[in-house]
């Protein structure tokens, strides 16, 4: 009887111990689960913060990069605009310079004596010795003798203007007959330009009024004769050539 009672007590104690152990194990498991959950939450939060930080850094970097790109684009546009302005200014200056040179050139054509390395050379043709000594092209003749170096000649206030679109071409000639049987007739002496226009000696008695030596106005058939003759030609005419159709051969001289 005592043994049975003792076995029951031992069974009760054992059962109680087992129940206590299970309770402790469950508590430990719950605590472990809670701890792991809290750690996971902290890791998740930390990862989220890290991701947010990386996103913020990337956004900042992208913003800085965009700002740099915009700055580079703006700088490039400013450079191109400045280059375009400089180019326009250079073109404008070139155009103005070209206009000034053209005006100066026109003024030179209208008011300056021609220079030719052949002036002064004697050309012998058909028994005549013909020398072109000087050429002056001017639309307004006034004190020309002074301009050409005839400072020892007294001049008047006489002034001669060419017609509109015209200019004067004065040629100083020395003509000497050297055995020719022909007479030199001024009506046959022609001055032509590069466009084929033909001019004859004009009534140039005004040359004397300017204090210059005028070539005789009558036909030449003997001796030596020297002086200026005048033509009225198209303004800015170029490629001028003096010619005379002698019977034996023609005289041609480029001015």
C-alpha cells in the first residue's frame, strides 16, 4: 500500500516537472521569436534608411550632373553666339572696307594720270614716228597744268566739266613725219575701249585755256608736232587703245 502511494507521488512530481519544462521552453521560444522579429525589423529599417540615403545621394549626383551639363550647354551656346557676332562684325567691316576701296578706286580712275612703262617709247609706222608721252583722265579740268607739273605756266580760272556719265581722256603726243607720203587726218585717229566703243578727237581748244600746249587741230603732213589732244569717253572706261589706219600698216597703241 505504501509503495503504490509513493509511485503516485513520484508520477505527480514528474508530470509537474515536465509541464514546467514545457512552459519554459515555450517562453524561451517566444522570446527568441520576438528577438528575431525585432532584429529583422531593425535590419529592415536600416536597409530602408540605407536605400533612402543611396536614393538621395543618387538624386543629388544626378542633379549636380544635370546642372553641369546645363552649364556646359549654356557656355557652348554663349560661345557660338559670340562667334556668330564676331563673324557678322568681321563681314560688316569687310563690306565697309570693300566699299571704301571701291570708292577710292573710282576716284582714282576719274582724277589720276595713267602710268605706263611704255610711255615715251617711239613707235615708227608707215613713215611716221609717234610717241605717247602722257595720259590724263579727269571728269573735271581745272588748273590741270599745275597738277601735271607745268608750274611755270600761268593759268586762269577756266574750268571744264565732262557731260554726265562721261570723262575726259587727255593724251600728250609727239608726232614726227619721217618720209611718209600720207597726211595724218585727226578724223581717222580713233580711241576705243574694251567694250568696243569708239571715240574721235573732240573740239579741244579749251586745252589752251588750261595753260597747256595743244596739238595743232589741222591735218599733219610734215615736220615735228607736239601737244595734248582730248577725247570725251565713257566714265570708268577701260582697255583704251589709240589707233590710226595708215595705208601701208595700222598704228595701235594700248594706253
